């Protein structure tokens, strides 16, 4: 992966988390080969240090795996688990122990949760406006014009079209 210049736009957070291998098979599993190390040459940037035999290089997470981890992080956040417990669960479930990586997953999960809440609120407001519009139409058909005007005022307040609320705030004594 070429180094990013400072003037370029930030990459997709999922892609940054993913840092995927060059190729994947049809199922989305990583296809990669471990870095070969020449034991006759000194350790350098081109000849990385050898790992202990029990510590196998793990492939980077695929896009599907990243999405699963984000969904799992959203669940843990929704359950209001303590951060230490979330880190322990991430270590067990994902095999990730790096605190910064876990925090990046948690930040992305929180960001997506907020986006979903905003879109749900807008949908809910649209449903309310539609129901009130229907109510106002039926009130006009029944010649109950004050009820229709009241419904339209509520629609305007929901939509943020009015400068002042329908009822003034109660005076505090």
C-alpha cells in the first residue's frame, strides 16, 4: 500500500481498519503468504525479525470480518459493558489485544450507531407528519377547521418551520 499524502482525503474508516490482504478468495477469506526471512542476513527493514515458532503471523481482517467486529462492538456498547470487559471480549473473539485497534473499532461502532439513530429519528418524524396530515385532511372533510389548523401547526413545528412553539413556555415563579 503506497503511503498517503497529507493533502489527500481520509480513507474509509473500514478500509483503514481492514488493511486487507492483496487478494481474497470467493468467500472473502484472505489469501496471503507469510514474510520470508533470511536468517543469514542481519535483521533490518527488508529482513524483519523472526517470530517465535508458537507465534504465527495472523492475516489481516477481511471486509466481512471487520463488519462482524463492528456489529459485535455495537452490541457491547448497547449492553453498556465496561471498557475492560469489552477489551477482554475483543481479545477472545477477534484475537486483537492492541488497545488502539480496539478503540478504533469502538469509535467506528459508536459513529455508525449515531448515524442510525439520526436516520431513525427522521423516519419517525416523517411518519408523524404523514399521520398528522391525514388527520388534518379528515378534519377539513368534517368541517372542523380549527382542528385542521392545529394539526398543520403541529406539522410545521415538527418540521421546524415555526419560530415559536405552539404553547409558550410556562412562567416560573
